């Protein structure tokens, strides 16, 4: 065989092998792009709901499949632990739900929307685009370092639940005794001072000082609703925060200049919060021995309690026929009708994309596709406040009934960002401070200072 023919045959063989390899690679690439499963993990059993809100995206992206996993857990800590362990083991989700106050803790495990989606063609920065899309405060609750990490469908905030039967019974009793105090219960409390007045009028005690009907369920940590969130809301309303704005130092114990006067927001917030559970205080209306506030509320033994929108479901679950409820905006440090501003307290679940996902573009495109329409549909299907309901929020908020969600969504638009380097450790420190405030002869300032020292240790270790 001639030498040239041998080389020619070798050349043909190499060419055939190359074609086969290229075809195989192309087929592999095609297979990887046509078999994309997007996994979502959540603490809520909502697989059917996600299927409904995802129909349009899946129809437009026939190569994408959606796998929704309900992570059963005893509480938020257990849920977080299960997901984090799965991620560490390489078996985690593409998208998972976290609370907004978890973002700083898990930021290094997440992929922001940067380079994957664009929420606005008219804005120069991701922060500006997110603020246009969600509103300034809701955007802030989902941004870190100028990048969008969280994408919520539902939002939530704290409001005041009023047992109208207890209030009306008290008004009638005061009116029969010709007491002018009855008039004070005819105006919904918009400030903490007014709320304290209401609580004092509504609290009924026996001759030994035991509480028969409680005014406001607040001051304890074991049987008060969202005590840490309420305290942090009070702190913000009084011009304070746990950490400085740059997140490098503790601010809980600091003296600040508020409206031209020296102020101690941490102490002021603790004084107000604890006053309702300190027997020596005129505001005393609640204690750990009174038990579950929902049970007390539906049994007409409790007049007032704070709660998120989810409290409405708890009340209905406790007594499906109970309807003596009015829900009003969270009281403020100063009357919003005079100041024309509000500071509320929000905390809710938001979607994040795992750093270890191999399909961040698909994940973020999916979330963007859900958008306002998905938020609205999700709210309708779940009964949760949707972020789209907060778009037209004003300072003058309306009251609500059980099942209404507008108020909770709109208040989220007035809630500042709360930074927690580690949400569990931060909450534990604040809870311990709230408990210390109820100890006999305890200095409230000492309780604040002690909490501040622990927060310093927390932020210095970064854990």
C-alpha cells in the first residue's frame, strides 16, 4: 500500500472520530439543556399552589421541570438546619425560602440576581431597579450590599388585634357608671401612649391583683406574640437600632440625638415593652401564668394582642365562629396623623437562589416570571399578603377584619431593614434581655448594657 494512501485512510479515520465526538458532545449539551429540573424547597406544604402559579413559565419553557419539596420541620430552626445540611452534602435545592432576617447570615451561600435578570431598563443600579419593582423598604429587606438576594411573593407585618366584645363590654360598664373614661375607648389607639391607656382601662383585676381580663398581651417572651419583632419595632420607632448602619458596631445601648434631645432608644423600647408584664407598673396587664394569648383572646379574656396576618388563621382555628375582631395598624411612638410618617415591623419568607445551583439563570428567570402576577395569585390561593398589595401604601392605613391582608402588606412598605449577623443568636440575646427586665430589682439599663455586650461579642466573632 502506498504511503500516501495510508495517510489518507488515517486522515479519514480521524475525521470520522472527530465527527462522532462532536455529535456526542452536542447531544450531551442538548440533553442537559432539555432536561432542566428546577428544585424549590419550602417550609410550607404548597406544591399544588406553586404548580398553579408556575403554569405560564413552564408552558413557555417546556424543557424545564419544577420539583417542589415541602421540608417538614418542628420550627424555623429545624427547617433551616435541614436545608443547610442538605446544601453542605451537595443535595440542596436551586431555590429555597428563608426569612428576611436570615439574609445576612446566609448571604455567602446565595447567588444574587445580578447578571441574570433586570428588573428595570430605566434604572442604573440594581438597588434602584429593586426599589422601583418592590418599593423602597421591601426592596431593602431583600437587598444586601446593593444586590438583590431575596424575591418575595408574600410579605407580612405586625398589626394590633382588638377583641371588640371586651372593648364594648368595658365601654358599656364605664358608661353605666357615668365614667368619662369610656370616651377614650371610642378612638382607635394610634400611639403606644394611647394603647397603654386602652390596656389599663380594659384590664380587670380581682381584689388580690390577679388578672381576670387582660388588656394587652405583651412583656413576656414565652406567651407574647413575636416579642423580639415587637421590641425591635419599638426600638426603630424610638430612633434606635441593634447595630450601626454600617453593620460594624453595636448601637442598642447608645445615646442618640432625636429631635434635638438626647435619647436612649434601647432603654425606651425596653421600658415600654416590659411595662405590661411588670406587676409594679401601672400598665401591668399580662404575665406568663395567663397561658396562650389566642385561647385567652377567643375566650374573651384578652382585649388586645399584636400579630402577623397568620394570627387570623390561628384565631379561626381556635374558634371558627369567633368574629369579634378588629385589626388596626401597629401603634407608633408618635401619631402618624401629625408626623405623616410610619415605622412598622415586617418579617416574612422570601425566595433565594443557592450558590451551589448549577442553573442560576433558570432560577432567577423563573422568579422574575412569577413577578407581580404570581404574587397576586399566590396571595389569593394562600390568603397571605402579596407584595403587590403594598405598592400604593400610604401613611393613613385602614383597619381590617379577619382574613383581610391589605393592611399587613401595606405596613411592610414602612418597615426598616433589621440587620442580624446571626438571627438565632441575635434573637436569643434580645429575648434574654426582655426576660431580665422582669426580674425583681433589675435595672433596665443594665439589661440593655448586658445585651449590647453580647451583641458586640457576636459581631466580633461573626457567628
